[in-house]
């Protein structure tokens, strides 16, 4: 039998797990928090279902193998995704193009990313960032569903 002093017993009791509390009652469901990969997957599936071809830009600063040197791929702040689709058979060779920056719920793009997207919009491209499928779907309905 092991004998503990009063101080050892109190310390042992304080480190043991406390019973889990029941979740607080809510009238509304808690908001679903998606990470960046989940938001990207949802948006890409949404676009592919509607006939878009979606491509990932692997951009950033990368380290070379067996070297201390680094190489930048793409432009600083460049969007991670782009999507393209044909306008239709009546316009062969013409397409719609969309630059996308996707973030996890509640996250925002960096200053460089916002500036890059703004530059693309000035050049005439659709270039936006989204942190949820709901926001993207609203954008899509306003820009593309009305046009068809």
C-alpha cells in the first residue's frame, strides 16, 4: 500500500480530469468552422459542377534541393486558384476566367494578396477572395447566374 501525505494527495486530486460540462443550450446551431482546404474543396466542386475547369497555382518561395538558394514561383501575392470555362459554341475560342484566393472561415488575405487581386480587377479580370462557400455562391449568383 502506498501512503501519501496530505499535500501529495491534494496535488494528485487537482491534476485529475474534471467531469466534462454539458454544452450550453443554444437556440441557433453553432457556425461550422471550415479550414482552408475544406473551403477550397467546396468552391472547386461548386465550379466543376457548373462546367468550369479549376486549376491550382503552386505559388510562393521554395527552397531548392541540395542548395541553400530559394526560388520564387509566380508573383508575390498571386491567387492560389484560377478557373476557366468556354463561353459557348457560338463563341469558339472565347472563355470566362476567374482568379480565386481562398481562406479558412474568418481569415483574410494578406496585403500583397489583396493588392494582387485589385491589380487583376483593374486589368479586367474577375479576381476575388472568399472564406466560405456561402459567400462564393452569393458572388457567383450575382455575376454568372444572372448573365445566363
